C-alpha cells in the first residue's frame, strides 16, 4: 500500500512556494481514557486579551485524553487566584485539580499568571508568571498546558509543538497539493509549498527550523530543504531516477534517503556539509523509507527483499542489514520512538493496514488502530502519541492514537484530504 504507492509516485511526476494561511484542522476526540483525572480550568480574569487563554488550555488538556474537564457552565464560582478559592466548593464538584489565572494588559504586552491547585490538599502544585505579546498569547497558553500536563502526568507536554502535513484538493486531474505547518491543535496553519504535482515525505530537522521534502517541480524527483522562518529553499538531491523519503539524523547534519541512481532503490546517507554520499544498502529489491534511531547509530528501512515489505535495520555507518519484523504480511514506514524503545509502523494483514508499535526488546507487535487504510505514523516528541493518516469513504484525514491504544483523536481538514503527517521535535 504505502510502500508501493510511494515508489510509484517517485518514479512518475508548475510549482510555487508561497507562505500563506490555510484552512485549519478541526480536532475531534473519538475515544478517551476511562481513568481520566477530573480537572477544572477556570476562565482567566482578563483585561481585554485577544485570546482566551483558559479556553486554549482547557482544549489542550481535554484533547490529551488524560483529563476529564469540567464544563464552564457547571462551575459555581470564577476565582482567578488561589486565595479566592473555596476548596470545599470544588471538592463538592468532584474536581481533583484546578487551574486559575489572570491576564493583565501592560501597554500592549500581556502579563500572564496561573496556578495549578490540588483541590483535596488545598494547596498549589505549580505557579508561574510570564510575559507575552498579543501574537504569542496562544503559544503562551500552550506552554501553560505543557507545564500542567507534565506536573500531573510526569510526561512532557506536546501542546507547544507543530505538525506538518500535505493536503490535496480539486478534481482528480487538476489537483492542488500543498505542504502545511500548523500548531499541534490545528490552529495557525501556514502553507509552506504548493504544487500542481504531488508533494511528498515532509521531515522535520531536529531543531524544528527546517523541513525536508520531495518535490517534482522540475519534472524529476528532487529533495529540498526549506527554512521555515525565511522560506529559503535548497535542492540537496536530484540524482537520476528516484530521490525520495528524506529523514534527518538526530544531530541534523545528515539526511538518510532513497536513491536509485545506481540501479534499484537503495538507502544512502547524504552529508549536508560536504554533499558526500554513503551507500548503506546494495540489493536488487526495493529499499526505502529510512528512519534514524535516536542515538544516530542505526537506520531502519522498508525492503521487499524477502518477497513482501518488512522492516530491516542497519548501522548508519554501513554494514550488514538485519530483518526486524516477521509478524504479518506487510510492515513498513517504521520510525523510532524518542526513547528508542519502540518502533511505530504500518502493519498489514489480508489487505487491511493499521498502525502498530513493536517493542524493540521483545519484538512483540501491538496493533493500535482499526484500519483499514492507516499509514504514515509519526511519534509525538514525548513518545506518548502517534499521529497518522487514514482514509475512509475516499476521504483522507489525520488521526492520533496513544501508544496503549486507549485514546484516539481525529483531525479533520475542512477542504479536500490530508495525508503524510509529521510531528515536529
């Protein structure tokens, strides 16, 4: 499915690269965690702030699936500091924790302060004061969400991150393809590149400042690196044949990629400073979809050398390749979790393709989604969630699933279809 499609697209393909605003993604929580903690985010006291910070924090925490949020209409008071809280009142409402805060306009700048309170202990767990411009208020709200999430779960939050994805719209023969970057909650989407021909394989640099992707603007496959802040692009690979599936090394100085310049598609490593190439695989089969281990020592990739697509591993400096997956008749698009303990993949059986993770210690595979057309898994920076693309009824959309499969979200693009998501570091 994904494996074959990507190879065919790369062997086939008017382009421009504007930076403009795009339609937002709408997030729907389709399944949550039964043991979700009751939390109340009280509307912040505000002196004319253009963004409702408490609403953003509430939506972030609710979207995580870890918390059961108290509806605003169920609140019996609106305290903005810990000193104003009657804890027995909030205990009666069944809340374990609450967030209170205020936003003050200080001559065009905003002073934001918040407190995370333990309702049953009647004390503060967390408290911060921070300054923000009007343009950065949503980012400040996401930062608050990250702090609260980490304090209550012990895991780093991902609300301040961004996602990249590709959309396609229009009639089949006249489609418009665009590469977008948006906040993790789907807001503030920007169009990074647009084309009348397909765009493929967005990959974030480790510092989150650049994206590598495949473009066919010159009627041949080429890999570009684009700096998000300036829009500046550099064409780094345009060899004869396939140039595809770029993947950044953890230190950001190299790209693993698929090239067919020497015959069949194989895995190479491109040094971005010297432009030198190291060939990792040499096989008559199709080797593609490389992805680095967090320590940079290994690269996993998809190969059909055994007859069907499976995931293999090789040293990033060269050497023998080893097959990792044996369960199922299709395993592809592997990527390591940030801690290196798991690999997310597309797992296929009987024509149904679902997202699964493999434990690197035991090689056990756990299927997380229901399919039948799930693809392009991408780990969240904290390793707790996997973003992926799916398709039902001919419409492509994005979804996210927790690594235990208990929490699920659906991210709906309001025009056309969306695919190939990538979560920023």
